[in-house]
């Protein structure tokens, strides 16, 4: 009888350990996916953000593939104390094949109050920051160009308490993984575009 109780206790402990390991593994997978990283990046103090002087509404066609496809002006206020650099990511969560990255720029100096319109599509932009590769396969901004229908475009600004030691041309997931433990604030604006 005592032997049976010991075996049952051992089985129960083993089940708890396996369940705990499975929960841990699933959270690690979530953390590794782009959508999981984008979700977890929203932490810390709230930053006021505007894109093309908009906090909501439609993206002007000037900033899309139907216009000049130039980057829009972005402005922010209320950066948290201790901000050493900023990251800006623009993405489309409604793309047919999943989240589509339109822009990644990091190591933006916190002394700036925003980004000007029409940033060059080069890796390092003097006094502005370093740009990553978008899902069009190019460095810099690639504007909205949905195949059809109305899509959302999220501009996510992250305040970090350090500069990132990354080179130009990295993807958004790499930037987010490197930034994750150092995010102290965020701001976001969701705009739409329809074709």
C-alpha cells in the first residue's frame, strides 16, 4: 500500500513538472515569434505619438505605394526619464500572410522630437538613426500597398534605457529581441489605408 502511494506521488510530481515545462516552452515560443514580441513590447510609460499629424484615420496616399512612397513625419512627446534611444516599427497586422513589417528604425536619439518626412532609404541616417530591413526586402520605409481592402498600419515607438548594438539591415524581430529587456516606455498610432 505504501509502495503504491509513493508511485502515485511520483507520477503526480512528474505530471506537474511536465505541465510546467510545457507552459514554459509555449511562453518561450510566443516570445520568439514576431507577433509575440510586438505584443510584449508594449510596456512602461505611455508616450504621446502622432504620424503625419494624425492620431487616427487614413494614411495620406503620399506615404503609400500609390503616391511617392516616402516616410511620413512622426512626432512624440513625454519620453520617460532615462531614455537613451528610441525604436520605431511600422507594421501591417492584416497582411494576407501574417504581420508585415514596413519600417524599422532604431538608435534614434532621444534629443529629437520626431522624425522628418522622407527619410533616405539608407542603413545609417546621420543624426537620425539606423534602419533595418522591411518585409519588402529593402532598408528603410516601404509604404502601405495592400493587395485589396482596408488594412491597419501600426506605428509603434519604444523608449529604451540603452542604445542597441545592432547593425543596419537587421529585421524587426532581431531589434525587438535585443530591445525587450530595456523598454521603459511606448507609444502607438494605428492608421488605415484602403485600395
